[in-house]
C-alpha cells in the first residue's frame, strides 16, 4: 500500500500537468450561400466528442486532450465533410469552419425529413427519378415552386401556384391546368402527393383546388412521367410535396385579412418530441373565410395536418401524416356569356342560388418507410389512403339557351349529389447504388398498386322542370333580369337515375405497374438514364350481363442523357412515353357517350433537349428546353349532353405540341430572389372527330406565356428589414374547347383574349415579426383565366389586396 501511495505522489505532478493541457475546437458551419446551418452534428471520428451547431451555425468541442483529431459533419440534408485539426502546446485552441453542400445521396429515397433551406430554389427533387436528385442532373425539365415563394405570393390554393411555372397556365378556375398545351385535370390528369397518386383533380374532387397550407413545394415534371407513375397526361405531372418534421424547433403563426371580406390564419409547428431527437413532429393548420369576388360564392376552408417522423435507428426511418380538409361553400360553375359578348356581364355574375351548397371533405393517411440494409442498398415503401366526400346542391346551366340566337335566357337544371370516392396506393421499391468497373449505377426496381372505387351508397338526382300551379315548366334563368332566392327542390320534377351515374357507381379499377430504372454515371461528365415500366390496368365492373372486364396493357420506355459542359452547366436530352387507359364504359358502351364505335386508350411520347445550369454560387437554377409532344386518341368533351344528362365526348386522332421554355429560380444576390419564366408553345389538332377542329390549336393552349416575381430586401442600416417585390403574368389568346354560335346561329371557334396582369408586394421584418402586403392585378385588368365555351367561363379576379402579420418563435 505504501508503494502505491509513493508511486501516486511521484506521478501526481505529471497527471496534474496532463490535466492542464486541454484544448478546444470551435467553428461555424454555413451553406453555399453563406446561410447558417442549425442542427448539424460535428463528431470526432472515434465518437468520443460531439457537438451540434446552434442557430448561428456555431459549435464548440472543449475539454479535448492535446492530439490530432478528424472532425466529421453529419446532416441528412448536406454532404459529409471531414477536417483534420491538431491541438498542441503551442496551439491548444483551433478554428474549423465548414461550408456544406446540399446532399442527394445522403437523403432518404422516401422523403421523410423536412427541407431546412429557404429560398426560391430547391436543391433536390424526387419526382424525376424516385430518388433524391439535383434537378440539374435529371434529363427532363422539372419546375419547382417552394413554400417561400408560395408565402411571398400568398398563394393559398394550387392554381395560384402555377403562375410561376413555365408552360403551365390555368385551363379553368378549378383544379384544371394546361401543361405544355395539354389539359391536366378531371379525367385527363391527377395530382401526386409525395410521389403517390391522390384523389385531387380526378373525378368529382376536380372542382376543389388543394390548399397549400401543408405544402413544402410543388413540382412539375414536364412531359410524360408514365415510366415512373403510370397513366399520366403527356404535358406533365404535378407532385405536391408536404412539409416534413425538422430536428430543430421552429414555430410560426400568421394572420391575414384582405379583399372580398377574406380572413385567414395558419400555423406551422415542428421540432423534436424527445431529447434523443429521434421522434419528430410537424403540425400545420389553416383556416380561411372569404366571400370571393363571385356572387353567391362564400367559402370556408379548414385544414389540419399532423405529421410524425420516427428515426428508429441509423438505418430505419418511418413517417406518417394524417390530413383533413373541409370546404363549405358553393360549386362555382363560372360565368356565362350573354348575347355573344364576353364582357356583357359582370365578373361576379353567377347562376347559383342562395340555397345551393357544396360541402366537401378530404382525408388522407400517408405513411412511408426507408430501411438501409447497407450503404448501397435500401428498401422504400409508401402508402396513401385518400378519401373524398361531397354533398352538393346546385343550379347549373343545361349548356343551351332558351331564346337562341338572342342568347339571353339560359336553360337550367338542378343537381343534387352525395358521393364518396376512395383512392389507395401502395408503392415499394429497392434502391441500389453500386459500381461495375468504372460505371456507377443508381438502380430503382419497384412495383406500384393503385385502386380507385366509389361508395355504392352514393346517390344523385336531377331536375329540369318545376311544378308551378300544378303545371310542369322548364327551369330557366333570365340573364337580363336575374332572380336570386331560396329555392324549394321538393317542387322540382325528378328525372330517372341516369346511366352515366350508374357507370360512376360501378367505377372500380386497379392498376399495377412494375418498373426498373438505372441512372448511370458513365464518366465524371456523362450520365445516362434508362427506364422501363409495364402497366397492367384492370376494372371490376358489374356489367350485368356476365361480360368480362377490359384489361389495358402498355410497355412504357424512358431514356435520357446528361453531359456536363462545365461544372455549372449540363446538356440534356430525353425520350419518354405516355399512356392513359380509358374508363371501361367508354370502350364497352361508347353509344352512351356520343360515339358509335369504341373509344381508344390514349398514348403519347415526348422528345426534349436543352441546358440546365446553376449560377451565382449555385444559388440560381436556370433551364432552357425545347420539346415535341404527340398525343394520340385525345379524349375531349363536346360540351353537349346526352339525353340522360351524361357528357358527350369526341376523340382526336393526333394532337401535337412543339415549344421552348426558359426558367430561372433562386437568388441572383443573397438579398435578391428571382423566379422568371417564358414559354413558347405551338400546338395543332390533327385527324379530329370534328372536321372544323383540324389544324386548330389545342384548347386553352396559349402560344406565348410568361411569368415574373422578383423580391429585393434592403441591407442598408436605415432600410434594414424592408423589402419589395414586383411581378406579373402574360398569357396569349387561347381557343375555346368547343365551338359557339354567333347571332346568326352559326358555329365558329372563339378565343379567350390575351391578358397581362401586374402584382406587387411590400415586406417588413423586425425581430421575429414579419408584415407583408400583397396587391394583385394592380391595373384591374378584366381577363379570363380559361374556360370551355360560352356556358362555362372562368374570369380572373379584379384588383385585390391581402395583408399578413406573421410571427416566428
């Protein structure tokens, strides 16, 4: 024992000296644009010492023995960086700063964590390849509108977002778009939610535009995306990416008020739920009440969207979100034209009656799983269960005039409907990242299953007459002397349940897609993308006669290349095929929809080439593209009704679109944000069912369109916190979907006039408060965003304002 004590006394000075020789490493971590990165882990490579960056991106590792250390940064959203730092007697304190680049390989193949970057440019996208990719490296045009741009423009619904996308305009005022000349809405398109098919824009939900309250960004993959997503409209695919939890606490609330007696409130809360930060949450909610600029069209909209992410281990991540939306208002069927004069009625004029209503609810559960078996192999699965419910009571036009050719009295019908639709998705795929020799492969191998059904308890009834003193008289509406009053539907004469609604109740189909895709890095500059999908579409119709179902099959290839001309500029070229199966009743019972022979499934292809570049230290993404799209067997509504009230269709043999686009999104300077676009689009209808349509441009397809939004924030001390933004949109004239009649009762093609609108905004930030005022259509231009014919016109909103006060904490 005495020897041990003596040895301890002799060694004590050395031990004390060793304890005093401790050092520290501090530093700051920023992104490419100099922004602070919060929540980044800094680890010593053995794992003994670690720290997290604070809100300013700073970290400190202290109480370090003097030695050489290898520091490693870890962030799901950024590429890993390493730095060797040596502490010695002469240098016991050291500084290690890092500038991190956005990561694509480190991100999950299924997006389960939120995007930390802020700005008009998104550094990655999943829509083009099903894995995280820099848009510059995808050989197909991808446009993105981030939540920051949506907030700056106060875009509350999806149609408000597309003003900032090249080649995308509104087809009508519903969730109804024109992308590269082709309609994307109703039966000709649907919206993806986190890469899965939702019920939005398809079927009856087409009349309700999705809210943006819980959206992180909106992506549009231009051209057919069928090789990845199946039956897609050839103009493009709209993918709505929802906000995911962050591993740092952030909270924000906002309150807005504006024109048309509009009030709005939103909240966005996120952060970890435990100290380990492996259980994260996000809660988004929004409410709006507005009279809108349309008469008899008050709306109240509510969304509640909780999300949870569970980081089960460093290899397994699970995400789940449940979203509920309720809209209570009127189904606005648009403006009608009196006497052939587009401007003959006020923009607010409506055919709705005060007793009408349109109440819709959507519910969806979206869950995803990512598991990494190794650094090069992962399994990804996603599930979306989407329900749309509606209760409708409306007065609408019968698409004819009672006093033609004067065209001042509308024939009307009353329509009541209660319906529910279900869309279910299951997507599963393996992602493999390996090299064979000098060539690196990023392979996706997967299977999708989608099922659409309607509730058999759904029901409807229609009336075109009402009892007046015991006599049945036609429902009409005098455009010169409109009458708005509470109506009593019990006095209406019910018509039999129409066959088209029986077909709707029997609308049960499912489709399965098996696909493979390989992104090859052939050389440091040359990349290839090869994809193939086999689509198997089936229905489960009850035809009542023992008839078999009608399967529709299609093999869908995709190919593309990128070549890096410089480190900042890529050349790309691609080919992609498209396919849209038809509802089986259009094939088996075409006579119910106005055709003697069966309608044919739609097929399409696109060839595209162009340049993509990142400029101003990768803060600005620019795209120049030229393309040709050809669609065969294009299904188009004639606007007329069959005797039972169902829609009548025609089918065009070939519809062709050729064009060029320019798009810029991001920051020119740290305090100057830009989103700018221009599109030239020449379209033509060939082999049309209606001879007069041959050679005509596609409906609602402008030859020229452009958009601009630029925001400048002052940095001088006297004006610090103040910002201004200006912007606008131009859309050239567009052909109506259907022919109309002139005063001599002759059919002709009419056009929606070209328009240009200007917008502006004023911003002011102080501490955690932000105030901004938006003014839209500053010159109060009377314009039309689109429509179908003289019975269904979509006017644009007059000059309007919206003021918002937001607080972050």
